[in-house]
């Protein structure tokens, strides 16, 4: 089955990007060396849907080095980099993705990587798993299991699992400490502002930044905004997280209160309708909105378009909408993931940890789950502590750090 990409001739640019991140991902380097020898995925089809840029491409190459037949697509219409997709095809992987695909094309590309009958699923946001259960249930018996990358995807998985609808085991990669403590906080924190700054070319210092949601991603975005000199407001629905934000030194208020005050708004909730029509009407002239949650439903861009009396392309990847009150409200990247739709995503060193968890979790799936499993019972599994600890130790070692170990007496004192 032929790949579907924009332009194979772009492959050299994509190869350079992949080689650059490979040089900064020592954990995956080591795992690739192990996989070349052990071939844990020999004879298996691995279907992957993650934001298709250089770091994801290197993960795909590592899995392929382990014997996997790779079928790759993106997880967001605006995050695929066409030169990276071309480089993977040049290396013999099967890729179905291109930048700025239509909803119909996005669905077709997801279908292409599922129609092959995958044995292992690596998902980002839950679209692959959802489609398998709703459109391709006849392929479920061939699925050994899979891994989910994101908070949003895990929310969808847990809802399915609670209803008894999840028919094969899924590893909750985002719940691993070496994922959410670093990828979600430091990775999102840096990459979101990389994307905003690239898109706007405006200073952050002195501005009022409204961060909607104070989970691990929101904490990272707020922390980096503060470091850039912004005055930060946090909005929340969880009183405990709101207290955390207050004690971390941020103002906390409702979105109705924050809407007239913000210069830049960043949604990081994983929910829908966070910024809606009444908020747009209250915003100051020149307010900028963007989203760092998985789906493009946190900022109600569709309603804003209907409200606008005038619209214009203000700058590449920024649309401006003039409201009846005369103020202009700007949206970055159509309300899609700003760090990927306006940037290159998380730093390579951060994704080294996350994708090390992914690769080792996929190996765990193959080693511990049989194809007969997945017909009943709990199907959502936490990442084993030994995988988390292994990744953490390898990361420290790659930096040249060492830590203490417990003596037998200390273990006895702690009851270990």
C-alpha cells in the first residue's frame, strides 16, 4: 500500500531534522541499539498516530529498528511536517499524512494506518482507539495492545474502560512520572512560548497572560510566562489546583473576570468551550488567544468567526477578527495546538524521556499481553515503576549525574 505524503523530494530536509534530534536524544539512541539486537517487534505491525515531526520520526525509526512494520500518521492536521514525512518514506516506512489536511483527509489517513490490521497501537489523543472500536471492530482480535501519549487520550480511554467498552489493553504513558512531570510541565511550558513568540514576534514582559487550567501543562505555561516577565492570571474549575496557583504566586479568577484583563490567553484544560462568545466581547483590542490542549475546542473559534464584522490574516498563522465593539481579537493557529501548529513541539531532550517511555511500554505490551487478552475486565494499565525508574536513571547517567542508593539497613528501616 503506497504512502500518501505531499512531496517525496523534501526528504533531505527532513533527514537533517531527524539527525539533529537524534544527536540530542541519548535515551532513544540506547534503546535503538538494544532493539537492533533483540528485535522485540519482529513480524508485528505497529500503527502510530503522534504529531509527525522530527522527534516522532526518530521514535518510528527506533521501533522499525526493533523489527516493526511501521504505519505512521499524524494526530493533528497542522502539526505534520511534510519534509519529515518524506524522510520516513525514503527510509522505507509507510506514512499517510500531510500538513494542513482537511478533516476528510485526516480521517482517511487514520483509516489507512488501521486497515493494515495493526498488532500494536501508539496513539496520541485517542483517535486510533476510537476508530478501531467504532469503524474497524473486526480488526480488534489482532491487536495485542497499545500506548496512549496524552492526558486527553487517557480521559477518553478511562471513560471507555469504565463502561467496559475498551477491548484491548492500553498503557497510560502520560501517567508515567517521567512523562507528565517533565514533558507536560517543562516541555509544554517552553514549547508553547516558543510557538507564541514565533507566531507573534511580540514581547511577553509587561503583558497580562491568562492561563486556563493549572494541571501539569498549565503549571509549565504559567511558570514560563512569569519567567518571561508577564503578570500571570490562572483560571481553574478545581479548587485544589486554584490554591496551588495562588501559593505559586499567581492571581486566580474566573474567565469572566480575566477576559477584560488579558493580553494573551492560553487554554490548557483538555475541556471544551473554555473561551466563548461572552469572553470575546469583553476582551481588549488586540487580545491574542491560543490553545495548548489537544483538541481545537477550547477556544470557540467557530463562534468568533460568526460574531466578527470583519476578518483578516494579520500575520502568518494569525487570524484577526473585528467585533461589533470595534476591538480586534486574534487567534493563533486556528485554535489548534500552538506549540506544534506554530512551532516544532517540545524540545528534543524532553521528548527523549517521553518517547523512551513509549518505546519501552510498547515492548512491555508485546511481552506481557497476548492476542487473546482484551475481551473483558480492566484494560487501562499504568506504566510499571521499573520502566519509569529505568528511564530516570538513564537520563541522569546521560547528564553525568549519580545518586545515592539505599543500604540494606536503610531498606530494612523503610520496610522495603
